């Protein structure tokens, strides 16, 4: 896991995916319930195309977008990885540079435990 410098109070988006809707819901449910994310959005199934071990692969996946803080990002990444069946799951962390103050504060409150 590579963590880039960020503030523990910074809001970040974590992008991932799941191979099916049932697992996507399970990952979302557990990470919110455990206080690792304030909210998780599940997108519509989408076709992902990628090279894997020298072969072009295509798979339908459910996109996941997690809202959390820098303080929780490491634990969230590990939890996603522990629940994910892929050998190399997509887990990307993107900084949030601005947002509605009340929403930012809500994310911080939900992930403060």
C-alpha cells in the first residue's frame, strides 16, 4: 500500500469496484457500519477492459466511490482489500480540494470514531 502525504482531516474519495452487486453492497455496508467511510456510492455495472498477465480481459464491475478522511484511508484500503476477491483490486485515493462545508463536516463526523 502506498500512501501519499495528506492531512488526517482532509476529505478524500476512494475509488474501487466489485465483480458483482452483492459484493459491492457488502463492502459498502461493512465499511460504512465500521466507520471507515461516511458514504459509499454504488454505480451502475460497467465494462472494464484491462490487460492481465499478458491477456486482454473484459469484466462487468460495479464502481464504488467511498467518502472518508485521511485518518481513515489506510484502514479503509485494508478493509476493501480484505473483502475483495481480486488479486490486485483497484483502490485509488483522490484528494477533495473543496466542498460544501456542511457536507465536509458530516463526513468528518461519520468517520471520527
